[in-house]
C-alpha cells in the first residue's frame, strides 16, 4: 500500500506484464466463447403465457440503506452504521384514476403514497455500548433489540416473534456454530439456539440471544470498516419484515386483501452471507402462508417480485440485448426468458456443478423481462411449492403469477431512471441517505449521542 500522497510508478506494471507466472495464470483462465455450443435461452412472448385480467389496487415496496460514519470516542477507527428499512404503500388504483385527469396537482398525487420505516443505529468497530465487553457483543445486543422493538401492529406479534418462527425452520448447520463469547469453554458444536434472551450453559452463564443464530456477528471486522456486515443486517431486516407483514395480515384476518396487493422487494429473493440459512426458512413459511392466502382469495397465490438493479444477471441481460455495434434491441420488447440451471451455469455464473444455482441462498428464481417501453428487468419470483425449485426445467407453472408479475412490471416501470420501477424509486427515496449532507448530519448526531451517554 502506498503512503499518503505517494503515487505508483511504472516499474511494477512492467514487471507484471513481463512476468512468466502472470502470463501462465492468465493464459489458464476459462474463456466463454459466444460462438460455441451453449444452453438456449428460450424467449416467450406475452401470447405464450396464460392471459390475466388482474390489476393491482396497491403495491407495497420495501427497500433499505445503510450508511457508515466515523465515531469520535477516543478509539481509532471507531465506526457506527445508520440503517433504514423503508416500506412504501402505493395506491395504484388512485393513480389510475388520476392518470385520466392530467395534469394532476402534485399535492394530490402525493396522497397516493404512504410510507414508514425502521430506523436504527448499529455499533461497528471499536464502538462498545454500556454493560458490554466488546464491539461484537454490543452489535449482538443491538440486533436483538431492533427485532424485539419493531412490529407492524400493536396487537400483533413482534419482528422477533416472526424471526423465531423462521428460526424453528433452520436446517442443521454444515459448520456448527460456536458460542459468540470469546473464551467460552463450550466445545464447538455444542452451542444451543433458543428463543429470546437466554444464557450459555457453561459455568460463565454468558448472555445469548435468539438472533445470534443469524451469525452476522461472526463477520465483524475488529480493526476496520464493516460495510459488508451492515449490508447483511439490512438484507435480513428487509426480508424478515416482508414475512412479518404477511404473518400480521394473517393474524388480523386481512389475507383477502392480498387479492389486489403486489409486494416488490429491492434485490433478488435471496439471503446471502452468514444468515443465508434464512432463505430455506423463508421458503417454508411462504409456502405455509401461501396456502392460507389461496384459501382466503379463491385460489390466488401471493404476488411477490424481487428486482435486481446490478450484478451479473443484469449485465448479462444487457449483453444479450446488445449487438456487436453496441446497439440495443436484440431482446424483443414485451418478451421474457425463464432461466434454467444449465443456462445460468454456461452463460452467467460459470459452474460444472450439477447442484442448482443459489440452492443455499435463494427462495425464488429469475426471469428476464423487457417491458413495452424497452426497460430490461431482472426479476425473481418466489418458490411457493417444492416443484418451483426444480431449475432443470423452466415451465411457466414454476413461476407463481408470472403473467400478473410481468404486466405489473409494464405498469410500474419508471420514466425517471433506466430499468427501474416507480415503487422502488419511492422506497429508495425514503431509505436513501444523501451522501454528502447525510454524512455530516449523522456524524454530528453520533457525536451528540455519545456525549449524552457519557454525561
């Protein structure tokens, strides 16, 4: 690493270019040849899938953001993260009415949108809350507290209750979890998960939390930034919050309202990293909830769509829509492609494995759709039965409410940003923190809160 103000010279670049080892390594890489045999990408037109007259009255969009700031508490590298999970409910039926009365008063149009958010601050490197022995213990306690504090309805279960339902579906760990406390005498693999707050069964009786099973604390960097760890917290809260909403609607006997509601989530229907086991649990609970929804709506499945903004699948969709001259339009408008495991392995994520792509992290499968306006959307539709998980095949019956989903994408595509949906634009506006102004405000807030805590 260079010193501050030191700039690289060309010597190292010349050495790398002339190195036999570098030439050998680069020459040994696999290269995908676009002219060679490859799994076909079958494109479907709207006429190839069953028609549907369905129109949404409401769309619920969920998006999150996190922003890390330096904390001045006397320790070098001290860091905290401000995290927001925004839920935006759009009255699509009212928007349709207003579209017939253009121009529309902006004040009236704003009444079509309702929002709420989960806002919390999490400790990172070298930030220790009162009564805790380390930054890691502080994070574990804070994570438990946010789950315990949040609920959709005063009469309903807490977000922690929802998480603990998912915890009951947790599969056996391939890599047994250890006690999160350092120097615990309990042997690896003897850690026992439980509900709420409880104590380790060793003689130290150290505090444990049900949310320790997420294993997010294992990713804490004790000497640097923890952006990846906070991203794991954000994705968990986004996805568990959606399950929490559905469970609360079930408890309040509101499931019939899902007949006219669509749920849109930022990112794929997946959980990555340390808490990836949640994807299996979410699938199990969604399958149960969907049976209840079908009973309440005369056989209609949940309509849930995850939308990817970046990544390999988004880039691949761009590539197959672009010719050698850089012009787009190779993928027809109002057409879609259902991806198989073979296609993904041969064209997007190189693998010769016979195991399904994303088997440990996804609770849905991917669709490419090009809207009538030309927007390219990479969407994920949920697994709602065991048969939906068979990625060897790509049949329309394996994609719940496929027609309704792609028609929804056509209605909601944003004119403000390329390949974006209006509900997620609104949710992101609620969740996003302006980088320059936000950093100053949040750093000042952290300083004030720490000063009050010392008083």
